[in-house]
C-alpha cells in the first residue's frame, strides 16, 4: 500500500476486536489515519506506522474500521 492509495474498509463490529498485524483506520487527535495494530490489551490497541514506529496505545473505540482490500 502506498500513500494516497485507495482502500476498502470493513467495520469492526461491537464486541469484536482488531488483531495484531491488522491495518485499521483509527481516530487520533481528531484526525483519521491508517495504522498497524502492534498489540491488543484490555480494550486498547497499540498503533504503529509502516516504518515500525509505535505511536502509542489508544482505546478500541477509536478504531473505526479494518482494511479489507487495497484498490490497485
């Protein structure tokens, strides 16, 4: 996936959780970004970027959807 490339998202339903390695759309400081999930614990997810940098823990509720396809 490249910067600016279109993706298709699927909702993460209530009661389910994103998994480690999933690429998700997460709301951070009022803006929406795609992030990798690095870890999951107690209703929180560790979000990371494509360069391996961990951005920090955020609430599961801030994860808006999961990438299910990349538009070529």
